[in-house]
C-alpha cells in the first residue's frame, strides 16, 4: 500500500514539476529570442516601445527601425473598447444569473455561456468579417469596414463569457447573511444588489474583467481578420489599425529566422508575455486583498 | 492490477510513438545514404512505372505551395511507395529549415542568400522549378474606365500620392490599397519590378495574410487595387480585372517574351544535391510533361523563358 502511494505521488509530482519547467522554459526561450533586438541589433527599449517607425531589415546586418508603438496602441485601444462594450453586459448577465433568476440561468444561461467559451476564435473572426465588417461599412458609409470598432465588438463577444462566469461565481460566493441582513433592514432588491452584492463581489468582478482583458490581448486570429492591419495609429474607432498578435502572425513565416525582423517579432511576443504576466499579478493582488477584507 | 496494466499500456504506446518517429527519421535519411542508387531510381521514375521509394519533407513559400500540391497528386500515382509531406509556412521558414536539414526541400520566392547567412546559403542547391508572374488587380468598377497604368502612375498609387481614381482617368472613387505583409515574397517581387523599388505606403493600405484573402478583399471593395500571381486568376472572377503596366498585359506569353516585367523564379532548395524522392519530384516538376499542366495552372515554365535574371545577392 505504502509503495503504491509513493509511486502515484511521484508520478503526480513529476507532472507538476514538468508543468512548471515548461512555463519557465517558454519564458526563458522568449527572453533569449526577444532580447536580441536590444543586445544583438542594438536598439533601445525606448525605441521599441515609443517609436512608430516599424521597418526592421529582413536580414542579419540589421539597421532597420523597430518601433512597435503602432501595434501596442492598436492592441490597447481595441482591448479597451472591447472591455467598454463587454463589461456592462457581463455584469448585468452575472447579476441576473446569480441573484435575479438562478433557476432560468442554471437551465439556459449557464449552458449558453459555456458554449460561448467553446467556440473557436476563427469562427468569431469569420462571422465578424462576413457580417460585421460590411455592416459597419454600410452604416457609416465608409471606404471599408475594417476598423477598431469591428475588432472591439468581436473581442467583446469573445470575452463576455469569461467576465460573466467569474463575476457570477463571485456574487454567488457572498455569504447569505449579507443579503438577509440588508433585506432585514428594509432594502429593496435593487438596493441589495447595488449597495451590498456588487461592492462585496468587486474583487471577483475585477478578476473577471482582467482575465477577459488578458484573453483579449492575446487573441490573434479573430482580431486580425477584422481590423484591416494598416500600419498606422487609429484616428478614431472607425479607422483600421494593427495590433501585436496580428503583426506577429502575418510576418513570422516570411521573415528570415534570426534576422532583425524575426527577432523584433520575438520581442513583441516577449512583450505580450510580460503584459499577461502583469495582468496575472494584478489579479493575484486583487484577490488576496478581497480575502483580507473579508 | 488493472491500473498497472493501463500504465503498462501507456508506456507501450509512448515507446511505440518514439519508435515510429525514429523510424521516419531513418527513412528520410535513406535517400542520402543511397545517393548512388537514387540516380538510377529517379531516371526510372521519369521514364517508367517503377517509381522511387522513401520519404521527403517540403516546406516554405505559400506561393509555390499550390503548384507542388498539384504536382504531388500525379507524382504519387507513378510513385506509390514515396511518401511526401508538404507544408507552407513562408519562404523564410522553408529556407531556414532546408539549411538546417529539418526538411528535404525548402520552397522559396527569393534567392537563398537574400534570407540566409552566407555560410548557410552556400550549403544549398537551387532548383528553379517555375517562374511566377505577378499582376496588379483592381475591382471591376475601376477597370470600366482604366485598363492600363504607367509605371509612374502605379508607383504614385501604391505610395499613396495618387488618392483618387479620377486622377488617372478612372471613376471618382477613393483608392483602397490592399497589400501583403512586408516579408511576403509576392510583395518583394512586386516592389522590385513593378514599383522600381519604391516602398509601399504601409500606413495607408490594408494588409492581408495571403493572396486568397487579398483577392477576396479587392473583389468586395470598390476602388480597391492589389496584386497577386497569375495562378490565382485562372478561375474567372467577374469582380476582378488585371491591369496592364505601360500597355503590356500580364500574361504568361508576355512574360516568356520578356515584355512583361513583374515576374520571379520559384525555387526549390535542397541541402547538397537532390537525391531520392526529392530528386525524382524536382525532375518531374521540371519535365516537359508537367510543364503543360503547369501553364494551365497559371505558372511559367522556367526553361521557356527568353530572358534571365541573376541572383541580386544579399539585401543591403
């Protein structure tokens, strides 16, 4: 019996260690490749982050420009727009699921949200390309419909289930006494939701929002299909632009391996990793704070 | 007891897969070890039914991919024992992997020394399997009034100096530029030979990942202009029209005659001389028999070119 236990424990520990090793090695690999822009081709971090001159040389001599500001601004603006659209809907849906009608939500809404999560991003992108892009073009009478708005809407639909389910869970986890006490003091249901439940669930809701943001930031395919990939800063929500993930995806096959262009793309990948790492740190901080308050 | 059994089975499966993969490695190495006999094998392949055996992996240019895919259908019928794995992934990937020896053939739109270091490029042998002709394409509504542009007009359009079609005699419509990623082989050919090296206005153009998407984007937007290889235009599409440059229509014949200037070689690179399945396949693609099929698919046969181009060497 004891022997059996050690075998299984060893196996599980090995799996766990392997996972940690995998994560660390991906990080190390990205650093190894991505830092080449600064060490090998002698560009400054400042240039990479704040310059909009993107013209890396596709060879080994270097000497191009690696300003990725357009892609960074593109990523940020599309994600913020997506959050702006998705958060109110998600919050409302979460409150509806957790407080107003748990029974309907268990039968209909919950499965619907779960199915949403499972839809591959290429489907969202394709639907966006065939429905949304022509629609935006027609409504606003534009030259073409590829725009920040289209990207924002597609991403909003994609992150909606993440924010909703995390928020709903955190509302459900609020101790029942909170509600009962509030009702006991004569609150209406709206007052209970607004004054008690939402504030108490705030860390959970924020966690959901940031997880959604992280997903939005890393999404490549769906966004790439609808934003037009123009290498210019967006001038408004109706103008096309480019983002980090789309830029990596479109040039990674063609660029010479180890050349300045290729390495600059790795640096963008490293930046994505750093950003998602920052998101995770923020989530951890928020959730630990929530625990302490309680 | 059952648990141990399942562990054993998993272990057996793992061993099985590693054994399999080492098996394929071994078979891909056989061509080089049998280099002597492969000469005979490949000549047999092109003349009789015998066929070559072994395996071959190919990756690289997405412009050449459809042609090789087509050639493989026929090649596999005469060589049923040859197994060939074909992947796209871009010219840069193809060159790198063939120099590394990860694949047997690397497909590329550009000469190897444009994307590899000098030492890497030296190890590769170039096989020019075909010539590809690039044509500027416009949405059909533009072609009603404009059917030919001068080189200067084309440059002005793609550098966004000319912003409306009426400036070149077309309808009063803003020009929508549709382009390919800056590392694309199609784009670099078009830049070198149609735009005389002028850089496209990336900040004014919509970028598409592949020629198929570009075609679709141009066909759906009025006033759109882009460029694709002729091989993408063999299927009739009434929303798309090709544009002549300086009065010369982009056709296979004009490219052969040296009249039309926007063309480039498609390369298949092998590390050292081609051998085994790789050699048989390249020989088949360069044969007169396949040349006829190739032209039907919109590619030029390299041996019929009356003009030649030299390797421009590493980019400055």
